[in-house]
C-alpha cells in the first residue's frame, strides 16, 4: 500500500497516453510524475512503459499489471464509497457480459428496469457467445448457461435452463414434425459454432432411454452467433437447439414451437460469474439480487410454456 499513489499514476498514464497529463490530473509536476513512475518500476523490477518523445507505450508486463491494478483500485474505490455512503449507495459503472441472444432479448430489458431503480448506475453490456474473461475484459459480472470448465470464478446459480429443439410452425407444416431423435436426419438443422468447433452433438434422454444425433456439418446451416441461429429458425430455415430463455417470447408469440418435449437434453443452469477475490461492490450485489428475483418470476412463466 506504500506505492498506492504511484499505482494510480501508472493507471492514469496508461489511460491518458502520457505521463504529463496523468501528473496534471493528480496534481504532480512532470518531474515528480516521472520520478514516481521510475520508483514504481524499480520496486517491481519491471519496465512498465516503452518511452518515446511522443508517447508512452505499455510493455507486455505493463499491460498485464494494468489489468490487475484497475481491478484493485476499483475495489478500493468501491470500499471507500461503501464506507462513506453506506451499503445502500448503489452507483458507478457496471459492466456485464452475456450471450448475444439472451442479452438482446431478455437481459437488455431487465437492465433498463434495474437502471430505473438505480439511476446512478451507468451500464455497459457486452454481448457475445464466447466465454468472457472477467479480468482481461474488465467485467463485473457475466451471465452464462452452465459453468466454464476449469474456471476460477465464483458461479452463483440463478435459474434452471432447458435446451430444446425448436422450429417455425411454417417449417413444420411443410416438412413434418420429428417424433424421435432418429428422425432428425430427414430435417434441415441449424448448428452453433464456437471456438473449439461446431456444436453438432445433440443428446437426448426419455425415461432412461438415451439417444444422440450428430448434425451433419456438410448440410447444416452454421453460425457463431446464437441470435442468428434463432432468426434462421424463425424464418423457417430449419431446426435449432436453443435455450428456453432465448426463445421464451417466440414460444408465447407462436413464432417457434418446441419439438419432442418429452425428450430432455442435458440442463445447463443459468449462472452469474464473478471474480472470487474481488470485493463485491454494492452495485454488483444489487444487480445479483435484482436478477435473482427476475429469473424466479420469468422462470415460472417459462415452465408453463413447456408443459
């Protein structure tokens, strides 16, 4: 903690792109700012910046150190705010990551409701189907279906999550409806592609009977975006495997229909992921409490749609 001021100077210099600008912001002369940065580098025995006459450029070590410093300073600032204003003080920037489809069609609306309750919160919503790196991406919270393997993050369960086969009524009227997983080879399928590869193994279970179907990559429509897969299904391009949270509104509106509901696929419950060592800021705790309540209410509605 002796070099906390030096660390703040380092973070500001990296953000502003210059040591002089960082010094001015913190009330330091250029000479004093330079001396404090040199002291920090000496204490770490590491060069944090490559210096040129025009700018500072982070070294690889500096970029790594910056990620951790930002989280540490954010935690300290949150703790200070909590002590000053009490635990009820909910404010600041809140960065949340979610899958593309769920984020657009469910979470975005919920966050608007949350922001009305806590107008001092500034939201940042990052969408994508790749697993977020909370530390590298400077995130407070990630909403994910299932828990990433080998994860060091805290995974707080929020809700059940069934994955179901679905298709547009018009597609089923034209091509028929599968009654058994073995029938799927006769239908057009839509598959999701992730960094490890194509997610084309669909597993089913009914009263102890286990079946699997491998979506043929040669004939399947593929996308790395869950929202696109959903849109293709709605437009009648084939059968997709989707989370009920992604298609709940489509089931209610009749845009999509669940297929073979008696055949269950492996569940992947919804979790909130956050850093284990990170101080839980009041804004994060408030969002977790809010999401727990919203998932409970919406989950009951979804269960009624599935029968």
